[in-house]
C-alpha cells in the first residue's frame, strides 16, 4: 500500500539546472599586439591551437553532453578538438559571435587613444555608455548573449554544455546574468583566459557562478 500523501503527489518538482561551461576561444594572431577582434575572422596561432587541444582533452575527461559555438572560425576551431573527443557535432550559433568594435576593429586601444584621446578616456571610464564609434551597443550584445545562453540552458535541462565564444561578449553576459552593472565589465572581469573554463549553473533563467577562468592544461 502506497504511503504517498496527496500533498506529496501535488508538490511541484524541484527546478532542473543546466551547467554551462563557458570558454573563450584560443589565442589568435591579433593577441600579441592586443588588437580588437570582433566580427573579423582571425585565425588561431600555434599556441591557440594547442589551447584548443587542451580544451579537447579536458572535455574528453569530463561529462559534457553538448557543444555550442560562435560562428566565427576562431571559436569553431577551438571547439573542434572537444567535439572530436566527445563524438559530438557543435551547434553553431550566430548570437554567440563577438561584439562589433566599430572603428577600432583590428586596431589597438593605444592607436585609438592617439587619434581621439577624449573618446578613449570616456571609454575606459565607462565602456557601455561610451562605446567605440560605430561599434555595436554593448547593451545589445549583452542582451543577445544572455538570451542565447538562456535558450541553450532551456534546451539542455539537467545537462552540461560547453559553450565556446568570445572575451568581451562573455564578460558582458556574465554581468547581465549575475546582476552586475554592465559598465563594470572591464573592471570586474579584466579578461577571460583563452580556452579556460568558467562554470555557470542556470536554473529557470537565473545564473549562479560556480568557477571562473579555470585552466584546462
């Protein structure tokens, strides 16, 4: 005879969490000179390919149920060793692409500062209120990035998902999901290391940060 009470039978099920394993792509040829790489398709360096292989080995030794990646080649190439190790095909998502940096695309902050010192100073003080000229609005980028992570989490209830994307986009998204003012993203998250793991637990659209910048090698 069952001992389950009516109240137990009607109790709602506990919410199911999804673990998102966020990784920035490997080092690119523009990293050595600190050039902004937004929508440009910049290839990985030898070091970047080695970082991708280390991420692949890490994925193969851990539970990963799905892989999502930006459509930019540097992210897809970084995800490829993990897909190979896991026997999975990556979901390629345009909304995971990096921010468009406008007139600074392919240039350094120092070069922009020499040309427009007042605007560069304003950007450094508040990069969201004063983005680079012709750049994507950081608030728009944060919204698209946070939206796609919520969609990925909803599509993989109870699973662990590797998401390979980009430095500025992921920092903006972390601020958005963790209720940190967007204008603080460069201070709170100075950088995400290439091919390191940042772990988020997503539950009913809300996020908890479990780890940040954990190296794979």
